[in-house]
């Protein structure tokens, strides 16, 4: 039987750099961004409606 596996292919890198979407998917960062977003929303609504 013929051997069809390639011996010359390099192994994939083990420590692959992670991108921006991985960082945004972290729960502490999402909670932080949600809190900042809520504060900005409350401030803008206060300026628009009460001042």
C-alpha cells in the first residue's frame, strides 16, 4: 500500500497569537465595557432630558 502522509509539512505553531475577538470574549472585559457603556448612557440621558 502507498504511504500518502506527507513528511515535509511543518508542524503547526503551538503558541499561536490570539486576536482581538478572543480578548473581547473575556467575561471581565465585557462586564467592564457594559458598566462603562451604562454610565455613558445615563450621563447622556441626564444631559438630554434633565438639563
